[in-house]
C-alpha cells in the first residue's frame, strides 16, 4: 500500500483512474461533494474502490457539519457546525457534551450506511481574535479546555459508530491570519501563547490519527510549515504533544505548500513524508496530479504501517447498537 490518500470528485471511476488505483494501491481515499450523489451510488463507489486496490481501504470524508460537509441535503441530513455545541456547553455543560457525542454518532451512522468509515473530524483548533475566518465556527470553542472536552465526546461518538476520526489541524490552525488554501500563513506568537494552541491536541494525544497544518510557526521553524518541518513533527507533535498515532498531511494541493516549497506535488509529498508524516493527502481528483503525488510516496512499512493498522482497527470495528430515530429526536431536543 502506498503512503497516500487520494481524492475522488467523480461519482463513478473511469477506466484510466481505475487502472491507476489498481497499480498504485493507495492506503485510502477521500470523497468530495461531486462524488456523493445518492446513498446507493456512494455505497457502490466505495465497494468499487476497495475491489480495485484489493484491500479493505478506509474511505474518508470531510463531514464536520456546518460549512464543511460533503454530504448535502436533501439526500442527507444537515448537521450544525461544531461551534453550536460550544454555545450549548456554555449554557449547560452536560447537554453540550451529550449533543457533541450524539451529533457525531449520527454522522457515523450515516457514513457507515454508505460504506464510508473515516471522517476528518473533530477540529481541535482554538481560534483567537483577529485570526482568519477559515476556522471560525468549525471550532468547538475559543477555550482550549472546552475544545478538548467536546472533541473527546465527538470522537467517542464516531468510534461507537464504527468510524475512525482524525483530529486536526496539528499543532493548531486557530492563530492563522490567512487561509492556507490560498496563502502560506505565518504565526509569530511566542511559545507561552502557543501552549493554548497545543493544549487540546495534548489532551487528545491518544487519537488514532491527526492532520497537520500548513502553517509556519516562527517560534519553532521559521522556514518551513509544520507539515514539512522535522522539528515541529518530532519535537512538538511527537514529543511535546505526545501524539504517536498516524500523522497525515493536509491536502498537498493547497496554496500554502506551493508558496513554501520549490517543485510540484512529487516534491511536496517527499518533503512531508521526509519530515515525519506517515501519509499524505492529495485531493484534486485529477489523474495527472495523483500520478505526480504517487511518485513522491513510498510503500507503508515499519512504524507508519503499524499506525495504519491501528487506524484501520477503529474504522473496521462493528458499530454499537444504536436507535437512530431516537438519537435524532434527542439531538434535536438538545439543540432546541
């Protein structure tokens, strides 16, 4: 298996893409809105992807709720942004935690029903005043302790639904004054301030997977974004935060890496993997770009393979018994 997750933006595989996946055998896949039309269609696509690579690959999706949701109404329900759980928590702590758990348990229920078993959530970023709105209400709260508590409830909900999670964006995207999809954010905060950013991640260091931030933290590495920084990955993520799970890059297509590195997708994949990421994401869905990314990847082996197997164990477990109708009723009641 190749150390990458590749994006799908088509509802059915074409012959050339199928042949590439068969030969490259990526570790997993990511579905985007264009690939998700109906429940039956997504279920068939997931089955085809796994048959093509000849292993029970995890199929991931970005289904946070709110702005970031690849499954859209009317085919699928709508979920609130994470910030709604924080607002409820501020009024009633027990209700806020229960709503966060139920919200993501219901997401997991929908995902497993269509063959998707990985969700790039929850978001652990802590937004600060003056930061870019790219995080905004995707964050549970501006209080790092509340973020950790609500993210824990959300991840437990996904696990009970038989879906793997991925905490993001490590070591923290909340201070960025630019959107890393469009530019290379640079954070000049001091060590003492960055402690707030890493706190939720340290509290969730036992999570099975995490995604990096394409952000330069000048206090740690003034030259390279976290995704491509051996210092940030080894000293901050692995040692200070204590995260030993599978570390994934954010999307290699994002403009932040274009500004940070010379070369194209092959070089970006090499840089991220060389810095200590276990796998990289490439999300355009374009065959030529996936091929370039694959050239910079390597076969999963050693510790990255051990971490991959651990993530798979979360994704492939049987969901706990769950009454979805009752769950929705309680969820709606909690949110008013």
